[in-house]
């Protein structure tokens, strides 16, 4: 093998190794920012319930986050830990909906849950 070919092969190997290392190292932009739980609060006829309150409970610490939904009934809880279970439910004018769970074993980065409240 000629000296020129060996130099090209060495350069190719170095670039390949560099590409492998850089793809294995996470870029700061791609850093995992946690899980997003979002959805809508709806009545039995699938109409949005504006001003409903959504309660999200961290099952480890029992801390609670709340969200007051807007006119379209949507809520969102960003940047939640992937290693914690959560419980979520909605309340509207004294009526409480069913409690749902978000498991740490669910590997989705976005969990969409519609929360139903029987307003009768």
C-alpha cells in the first residue's frame, strides 16, 4: 500500500471515529427536557369545559400542580420527570372526573389524555 493511500485510510478512519463519538455525545439542544402531559377537559358530549381545574399529583412527593383551562378546554404540564408516576384528574363546578395515571414506565415524551367530567 502506498504512503498516500495509507494517509487517506487513516484520515477516513479518524473522521469515522469522530462522527461516532460526536453522535454518541448528546448535543445540548437535544437534551431531554422531560415529559409533556397535555389534553382537554370535556363533558360527556365531548364539549370543552372552560375554567375547569386540572390537578396533577406527583405520587412520590404528593405535590400537586394545577392548571385552569381556557375556552378550548386544553391543559398542559411540561417538563415533568420521566422517572415519576403521576395522577391526574379534572374538576368543574364541584364535579370531579375520573383519576388517570401516567406511569414512569410509559416511555412517550408526550402523553395526551382527555379528562371527562360528568357535569350532571
